[in-house]
């Protein structure tokens, strides 16, 4: 009996060790996938606070909470089951979808860079449109959740690509962890940014000169923080988008871009002390260049299509708009 109990305890201990190892593996995989996906969301953290501009201050956090819950629903209820199904029956399609997402990221990044180079600040496409009126809050939340769907799909597919080698159950758990972590991180930062002005104004109205100085610094620094986040986010979109495309081309059979990047990394990796950093910088720079190149081509095509559509619309409206005078 005692021997049987000892044997049972040994089995339990072995299972516990196996479970702990599995948790470690899932945690490591989720961390890796989250880091890769994080490059997609930096810019969104700078843009999303605009969804609550013009609304009552006491409603800002509740609105952000509802948007965050909607984002989580996008990831876990709609995107996750489809992603797991595709990864099980057609993993190549996952790669194709990922490359489409990478192309979209590259286009978005190039779009921002080109307009900044042109000093074109008249385009409001970078800022979410906020509804006004009695049902403004509901419309704002609904619009933000719809916009979030594309971003969430990109995040989940990027994370999925990093864990395709994992068993199905582990893959699902990892994607749930990534989805929850990224959502909390993004909308936590958004909530912090949104309320930072209020905190600054509260401190600026205090009695202590030191407190007032801190409050004023918070208020005046937030536009700079948002601008910095936007720049970092644009660079991240170009880097992540370009990297996705390079790796995707390699896995689909066109190995030249990936091999060139690998050779460039190998050429600087041997430098003492900083070789690893230089290799990472080389990969990042080339990926960003590829992302900007592909994104610029897509931008040019989209611009030409829009111009042609506008010309057709104007041509069709012209004759109808004339009146006879006689």
C-alpha cells in the first residue's frame, strides 16, 4: 500500500513537472509571439485616444473599457477560431494572409512617410472620426471596434505564425494569452495617455510650485509623446511589414531577399561586442527599406486608382450638371 502511494506520488510529481514545463513553453512562446506582434500596435496607441476627444471627461475611461472589450471579442471570438482552423487544414494560407497583412502594414507606414515628406497635413485619414450627437458614444465605440478588427487580425496572424509548430491546444492557449496581453497593454497605455492631461491639470492647480511645475510638464509633454509614438509606430509598421514579406517570400519559394539579408547579418555578426546588435540593426534596416519600397508601390497604385475613379465620377457628373440657356 505504501509502495503504491509512493508510486502514485511519483506519478503526480512527474505530471506536475510536465505541466510546469508546458506552462514554461507556452509562456516563452507567448512572449515571443507578443514581442513580434507588439510592433504593430505602437502607432495605434498614439491614434486611439482621438476616439474620445470631444466627449465628457467622466466617460473617457468607460468608453475605452468598452472598446477594449470589443477588441478582445474581435480577437478571441471571431479571429481565433478561424486562425486555428486555417492553421490546421491549410497552413500555407496562413502565410499568404500574413503577407497580405504585411503588405497592408507596409502601405500604412509608407502612406504616413510620404505625406510627411510632402508636408501634407490635410489628410484626416490618420485620425479617427468621432461621432457627434445624442448617440455619439455608441457610434464612437462601434466605429472603434470595427477599426480594431483589422489590427486585431494582423496581431493574431503574426502571433499564429510564430507558433505554428506548437500542438493545436498549445497554439490556442498561446493565442489567447497574446490576445489578452496585447489588448490590456494597448488600451492600458491609451487610458494612461487619455487621463494624463487631467492628472497634469489637477497637479497644475495645486498649491505647491513644484507640483504645479510637474503638472504643467505633463500637460505640455503629451503632444510630444503622441508625436513620438506616431514616429515609432510608423517605423515599426515598415519594419514588421518588410520582415513579414521577406520571410514569407522565402517560405513560398523566392529565397533571394532572405538570403541577402542573412548574408548581410553574417557579415557584421563577427564584430566584437556589438556584432549581435549590428546584425539586428542590419535586418531591421533592410526590412524597413523593403517595407517602404513595397508600401510605396501600393501607395502609387492606390493613388492612381483613386485619381481615375475621381476623374470618371467628375466626367459622369459634368454633362448632367449643365443646364441649357436660350
